[in-house]
């Protein structure tokens, strides 16, 4: 239901904004001039464009490194602490064997059903 309301609000906003952005309006001419200026920026300022591309590549590499470090498991245990491993599903291998052999659900407390 929230999606339908959001889409309705977006449709109303677009309906109200389209006449203001039309090519004949002052806002439309400003937007078209800004778009044309952005298209020809690299032709006019080649050095600034190359520097911007280098910054974009470095930013993309740094972002990829961060995502890689967040998704890297780092072996069997990764960077998890003992408390983190205790919260994980299943029994960690460093627990005593007696704890590993306990059933997940105590069947002796279950009511007998016919």
C-alpha cells in the first residue's frame, strides 16, 4: 500500500514539474544550457576532465577494496571474535564434545501425540 501511495505522490510531482521544465519555459532553457555545458566540459577543460576521471577511478578502487574487505571471510573464522562465533548458528568446533552431541530440541520434553 505504501508503494502505491509513493507512486501516486511521484506521479503528481512529475505532473506538476513537467510544465515548468518544458523547452519554452525559463527553467527549461536553463536546464538545457546546463546540460549542454556539462556535455562539452571535457572538450573545454581536458586536464580537469582527466583529473576527475583519475579521482573517479581511485574512488571506485577504494570502494571495491572496502566491499572486498567486508565480504572476505578471511579463512574459517575470519575477523570474528569468540562472542561473534557463539551467536552463529550451529556449534563452533572449539566447544567440548559433550555440548556438540546434544540434540537441538529436547525430545524428552515433547508431549506424546498419537
